[in-house]
C-alpha cells in the first residue's frame, strides 16, 4: 500500500510569509507525527496526534507553529511569519496507534524541504 | 531526560568490510523502545528495527545485526560485508511508554546520526 506522502517536496519562501505543509498518513494509521530535521538541531519532535485525543504540542518551538489534523487523516503544519531559522526538512510520520501501553513503529514520509530566504 | 548519543559522526569503509555503528542511550524509565532508522540520500527515513527494553536478545536480519546491552545502555548496529547501497545516515532513536496518557503514540528522541560511506 501507499506510504506516508508529503507535499510540497520543496518550498522556498520569503521571510515573514506563512507556509503550509501537508501530510497524508498511511491509511488506517491513527497516530500522526511531525518532526523537524535541521543541521544544527538534528531530528526533533514537534507534535503528534493520536485519534481524537488532544495533540501533544510539547515540541513546537514557538507560537508561530501550529498543526491540525482533519477527519483523523490528513494533517497540515502551518508556520506563520517564517524566519530563516525555520529552514529545515519537515518530516511527517504515522503509526497504527496500539492500545495497551505498547508503542508501535513510526513510518516516515519523504519530507518537505523548507527554505526561508 | 531521555538522550541518545551516536558518538560516530562519520564512518567510511571499503566495500565488504564489517562496520559497527554505536548507540548509547539514557532514560529513567524501565519500559522503553529502541529503534534504528536508515536515511539514504533520497531523504526518507526507513525503519530497520524496533526493540523493547525487556528483550535483550540480539537480532540478525541478513547482513544486519543488533546488539542490545541494557547493562551498558547500548544498542549497537553491525553491517556485515558492507555494500555501497548501505551508504546512508543511520539514526538510533528512543521512546518511552506513556501508559497513563496517549497509548501507542510516542515521540521519538533521535541521536545525531552516523553518516556511513561505503567505498567501492
């Protein structure tokens, strides 16, 4: 079946503009995650959604970052008033979401490379 | 706090050599999971293995093997008879089980990655 897809694959924007990044998880996966990969910070967690529960936003670096997940499937990560330090690859992952206190495996999309000029 | 350390930033070997990628982790929890992911030049993170903290058996999958040692908090990855296609950045990651909150969904803490280059 299809894996996690993300769009656009590349985004170049000017400082101060807003951007939206999209993620389509694997069908049937109830959990969805956003990570950021940058040269200075490595791979860092941003936010995750699990079913209908409130998302864990603990990794969002500032209030300029927000994310939503509509209908329990597609997610959009929005960055407002972009700054140059927002330049990074934004990775989305999804997982089945396993009950019983067990973790499951996250499968990653190809990422969106964001460049803020 | 959780932490994953991959001390080897870059490794370069000649094809057919064996190579071991080190991973050391820190956690206060008794229940946790460890992962290895491969990131080839295309950029997508590819899942390789998941291991829970109660299972210390080593695992072998073809040319890949993993050595989990709780006593030293290490989860090392060995590629035997390396091939050029193994060239990639490899990440070790850790997650802790949050039994009382959202079940199943976990945030991964990644190491900084090891860039492995296999030369023909």
